């Protein structure tokens, strides 16, 4: 364990800002330039896209409708200038986000998320990872804790950064997020979907569906997370304020209706 003062000194010596604050007010270590991180996200997405078939039919339009509703009501000035949200052919019920504003939903997830509010829970969760700069934080933490100071000092070039970001991760889905980040994405994501007028209570049902879908590789967003019971308890703690956000949104005309898109 290194002391904070040592981390700060290290960051200063690298000429980088050491700390940022997440949208939920948590202090984060951010050693890397966000434009570099975004660029890595873009490259990883390009590679992913070349190797996966995009669903452009009903599933694609359905998710686009849901994502647009959330994007329209994001807090002013937050997040990337452009989001790229798509559905890709993959039967595993999973989703992931990349820095720079890329969100991928697998076709397999569309069978587990039963309605627009459950899908909005997933889209909100993934956008929350991007908005909270979780990739930068994870990479920064990883660079200090597992590879040591000597390596950090050499991690200033793009190649080294790419190695760190992509370590062991297929298509640069990046390092797995920490439990704390997953919890934060759950809560922030809940706010995001509620603010667009979706029903936040659907999040509980979604995680139950995810748990019972189980089997095989755990999805990105359950792999490092507390079990579904703990997850649901945390969501319930924020439910009252989320329901209020949703009611306010609906009272001001944000009443998304994406479920009726025909094939
Ligand atoms: Zn996640």
C-alpha cells in the first residue's frame, strides 16, 4: 500500500493531475490524460466492430430509442460529445462500455432484459461507467498496485498505455471494473434512466433475471459485483429518490415509449 502523499508526488512528477471526483462525489485517482484514454476506447471499439455483426433491425432501433431518451436528459456538459450505442450479435447476456462514449449491448442480453425499463437500466449502467471515467481510474489504480512505481514512470507513451488498458482483455473491454465502480455505475445508472422517464423499479427485476440467466462466464457487470441480493439492497436504498426523478421527468414530457417499435 502506498501512501496518498506518495501517489500525489508521483503524479506531480509525471505532470498529470492525480485526482478527480466522480459524479457521485467519490474521489478518484486519474493519472492519464482523458483524451488518450478516449482514443484507446475508440481503437478498441473499431477492432470490436470489425469482428462483430451489428443488429440493425428491431433490436437495434429499440436500443437506439432507449439510449437517445437517456442521452437527451443527461446533465448539461457531462460526458462525451457523441455517444455510439449499438446492439451486436452475441448470445451471451452481456454489455460493456468503452471510454469515449461507446456502449455495446449483446443480442443475448435482449432476451434477459424483458422491457424498455430493464434495457434502460443496462444502458444507464454502461453510460455511468463512461461518465464516471472508470476506465481511467481502473487503469491508474492498476498501474500503481500491480506493476509498481517503476512501470508507472515509464507509462507515458501510447503503447504502454494501450498495454495497460488492454491487459488480458479481449477487444480492449479494458480491465474489469472494481466492485466499488460497479456499485457506483448501478446507482448513477439508476439516476440516468429515471431522469429520462424510465421506471427505476425495473432495475430490481433486471438483476433478478440476470442472476437466474447465470451460467457460463459472468457478465462484465456482475463479475466483480456483490451478489444480486446486495445489489438489489443498494438499489432499493436509492429507489425513492429515483422514483421521484422519474415522476418529475414524466411530468415534463419525458415519457419514452420504445417498446412498440415494429420489426
Ligand atoms: Zn459495469
